[in-house]
C-alpha cells in the first residue's frame, strides 16, 4: 500500500530536495521517499544513455503507453476546463458583490450584463467538458416494406 504513495510523492520530494536541500528533506520525508526523490532528481539532470533511449522509443510505440497518454490527455483537459469554470464562478461572486455596492442604475445594468455573459460562458464550458462519446442508442426495428 505505501509503495504507490512513495512513487507518487517522489517528484514532490525531488522538488523539495532541489529547493531546501537534503537535510531539510530528511526531517520532512521518510527514507524511502528521499531515495526515490534522489533518483528522480538525478533523472532530471542527467541525459539517458543509448540503451535507455532505445527502451524509451520502444515503450512509446506500445499500445499500453499510447492508451495511457490518451487517458492522461482526457483527464488533463477535463481538469483544465474545470479549473477555468471554478475561476469564472469566483469571478461571478465578485461581480455580484460589486452589483450590491453599485450606486447608479447604469453601473447596476453594466454589472448585471457582465454577470449574465460570464454565466453564459460557464454554461458553454460545462457543455464542452461533458463527454461526447455515448453508448449507441437501440435502433428501431426495421419495418417491412409493403408489397406491390
């Protein structure tokens, strides 16, 4: 169980080692996490040798690797769209508080139209984020043609 956690945290540890140093990382992280972090830090600094380059090219040609990259791209796109929507929702909250503080009717009208436009953008982004691939619907049974 802790092995996946250590592998996932290795890049975090590597960044921490680069920023604060090995001594500070020793106080904060476990021994295994630090060892993995050192390996990741070394990988980022050194170039791969010839054998590693060949293995990397062969791995990229495999079906499992391509499948993983497609999944990662889908997750990244969904996360990016979600973070944009969250930012716009925060913007709407700010605009609504500004609407309450508006003194003239003209300011209120401008703020209200800005809120409506932002809400329309949010709805559009949420529609784009929805998956487009759906299970095929059951086709209707073909009807017999009348005989002439």
